[in-house]
């Protein structure tokens, strides 16, 4: 075999190997992440950062835990809080929704949602806001706990992920115990 043909063959093989290695480092590296102590499992596309902050929900300041990360041009996050009763949970979720909607404008649309094992009251609710370069998708839901408290959640995708399936994978990956 002539040396120039051998060199081209090696170049083609090296190029193919480099392409395969690049494919092995995906933008979306999905993993299960436990959220809060209530048992929610979320699929996140990257290693999660965790934080807690006080958030005004109606007349109260509530400690809200957050887990999330950025991948493929979007932020994927789950926030959670714990209410003492279903009445408090409903009031807090209404305040949470109102605060979110006030930042998004009139193009945001809400619709009933479903999530297996989520409480029916307050019922799961989905919000979509096509905000140009930074669209927002939100899912609010709750789950009653054995001790009488109610775990509240807000799952959010902020931005337009580079993969059209990323937001669906994120929301479909939310699993309550």
C-alpha cells in the first residue's frame, strides 16, 4: 500500500475516532437527583447545585430549597418547600404562581397538568411562556406527606435547550414516591 494512501487511511480513522470521542461527552448527561427529604426524584441533565433561600409567599417568608443546573443553553431547576397543611399549601402555591406570572407577561398560558402520585388539591398546573430567546416552562405540584405536611414543588426549564427533547425528558423524569 503506498504511504500516501496509508496516511489518508490513518487520517480518516483518527477523524472518525475524534468524532466518536466527542459524541461520548454529551451536552445532556442525565442523572437522577433526590429533591428534598420527601422522596421526589428528578432527572437533571448535569450535576446539580443546591441552595436555600427565603421567598415571600403571600404574607409569609418561606424557606425554599432549590436544586438545578445549566446545560445545552437552558437552566433546569426544581424548587421545594414544605407547608403545614393543605390549606397553607394551596395559599402558598397560588402566591408562587402569581409571583412567577407577574414576571412573565400576558403571553404566559396555564393549563392543568398531571403527575403520578401528586395531590389533587392543590392540583398540578403547567405554565408555558414563549419569551423569545428565554422561554419558560413551569410545573407546580404538591404531595401530601404521612405526617400531615404538604411538599410543594416548582419544576422549571428556563431558556431554549439545544435539544428539543430535553424539556420533555426533564418533566417526564419527575417521580414522586
